C-alpha cells in the first residue's frame, strides 16, 4: 500500500517539525494488513532521517509502537492509522520526537502527576470522527507519563477480538482490561473520570462574573466572545467545546465557509474563545440555577459559581425513542452515530428509526456498508428532502416502513431484532437484525432547569428577542431555546444576541 501523493506531501511537511529521533517497532505477519503496516512504516522511514524501524513481536500482530530510542513510550497502533486517524499518527511522531504538545499546562501537570499503571486500549474504526480525539488524548498521556500506555486497535483489522469483547460502538476504551468508557473524550474528561478533575472549593472561591455562560457549543462560544469584547468579567463553564456540532460530519451551510467538519469547527470555536480574557472551565456540568442577590450556578461536583448575569446555552442531545430495549442495548447494537459505528455492522442487517433528513442520510450511508437497512417512520410519509428520498428509493438493499410505531428493541446480551406496530391495522411485526440506529431529532439539555424558569412543553427555554428568559438577568441561546430552527449559524447569532442583551441589562441595573 503506497501512500497517495497528497498524504505524502502533508507528511513531508509535518515530519520536518520532528525534534529528535523516533524508533518504530513493528510486529508483522503474512496477512494483508501486516503488509500495509510494513509499507507505511517503511515509507515513513524513507521520508525522514529521524525515523528508524526495528522488527519485533508485540502483543498484537499487525501493529507498531512509536518510541524514543532506548525507551518505550507505550504508544501503539494496531492497524493502519490512516483515514481519520492520520492526525493521530502525525501527532504521535511529533510528540515522541520531543515536540511540545498543544495542551494547557494545567492538563499537562495533571497527566504528569498521575500515579500508578494505566494501560489503555481504544477500539476504533477509521471512518469514526470521534475516535481520533480519544486516541490522541491517550497517546499524549502515554508520552507524558511512563505509567500510561495507549494502544489504538482498528476493529476492522481485529474483527475476532472486537466480536469476543462484543464491542458494538466506537470509540470503546478499556483500562487495564476492564471497560472504561465509550464515545468522544478529551484528556481533561479522561482525567476527570480517573478522579483528578477540577477542585470544587477552588471553583467556589472564584470572584463573581459579570456574565457566566453555561455551555460550550456555537451559541456559548459566540456569547462568551461577544461578552468578553465588551471588557466585562466573563466565564464559560462547559462539559466540552463544540456540543452537538462534534457529532456533525459535513457542514455545507455555514455561510462564508463552503465546507467544514464538526470537530474542526469545534476546535476553532475553542481557539477563538481562548483569544480573549475568558475564564474557561471544562469537564463540568451545571445542576442548579438560583437567583439570589447574584445568580448562582451549582455544578455537579458541588462547586457554586456566582454571576450578575447568566447565559444558558446547554444545547441539545439525540432524542431517545423511549421503548423497551433501547437503554439496555445502548452500545450493544443500539447506536446514534452512523458515521462512527456503521463500520462495526458491516455485512449485517440494521434498522434506522426516523424518516427526517438525518434518518434518511443515515440509511443511505449505512446501505453502502451493511447487508440491509430497514427504515421505520412513524408518520404516513417520510419527512426528508425529496432529493434524499429519491436516492434512498434507488438503493436495492433498503426497505421502508411508513406509518409504523416502534414497540420494542429485542435482544439477550445484544440486539437481535425490532418489533413495530402498523398504525393503520394495529398488526404487530418483528424483524430480526443486529443493529438499530436512532435518528429522531434532538431534545434540549434543560432537565436540570425544571421548575426554575419558563419552558415549552418540549423543555425548550422560552426567550424574547433579546435572549432574555423569565428570570431577570438570565438569558439563553441556541438549541436549548424555543428558537424555531436548530442551525449552527442561528445558534451563533442567538449567542451574540444574548450577550448583547446581558450587557444591556448590566448597564441598566
């Protein structure tokens, strides 16, 4: 497998940034993935005098580890790290060579302070856009702390291992042989999970803010930047930057940018926020809002932050179908991200619940990977754009059932079928299959605000044209509000509106 000209050109530029020597230890057999692995490491060695190759036996074949000469760093790739993992490979080469990582000093210090042995294994697919974040975070930890090792395992190259562990969602992370977590995680989130998160008393001691933004998606980032530009004391508290945008692959309707991808946009949001005097607090969730003399936001770790005004931009999450089997089989056949988890169902029969744009796009994507897709839509007609419906109906391995209600997702230790009811006749039908992708829209992240402020019956925060809520001094923006259209560009605009509304409120009060 020779690298294509574009990738080679990119690599050549990156490899010039290496600061010292790197030794690639390769474990290869006679299979095709081994040959691809050998081809990749040999090409890397040909491209840089700083890269040497040594043949050895590692716990998995095929695989290769990235080391400093005379020292095993614990960074291993089992499989060929191209596709979305290309950046993970480049960063591993640069960081092991001695190039300083782009991470906050507080995070670097926390990693270096970890005591004990942490052997992480991350199961990925090369089409998963969430996986590189986890691989890169764990590789960074491995480079900075000799007690940490990180192995990326491509599920397609190690199918029997994936099946024996029943891995049905990526990324799936194992720590010292035990399941640790799945889904996108940053280094900060992994550290918090290991029990080394921000200290509650330190947070509670912070001086009150003029504006405190809760949520780090497009609305929150926009609100924080607009507030900070007014020269007022601004804080932003968020679980992670990007919010729902991180789950979006192709973005073609962000005006002024012909094409971008969710993770890329989320990274630039965070970068832009850091250009200003904004107190950024990550890996934290809000659990209570109360208006006293100041507005108090209590976090799940017990800390209480105070502010003169608050902007709520907590976004939305995937809506659940709410049927028996959905929660029980989450990551055991029930999935929400076709880009990430689709490849794990190669050659299998899956269902997609939802006939809107996201559901039909998912069905079209999956049809190219799986043996058969069954689409279930509650309404008598699909709601997706006609161009998507036309493409869907042209596919030979798709069955569409309209006017049906999902009754149950069945299984024992993992999904084995789905039961639905034909709404016009009341007849119950069962389809045997191995995976169910739920694509029925979003639900606002406002459960923690119940009984606190005015919301619609769907849980959306009701705002006026200044972004103000029913509590004076509390504003809201983005997908958590009753804005009729949930779009990135609209969220950003509403974030700016809420910040200007908050500034106006501060001036008048």
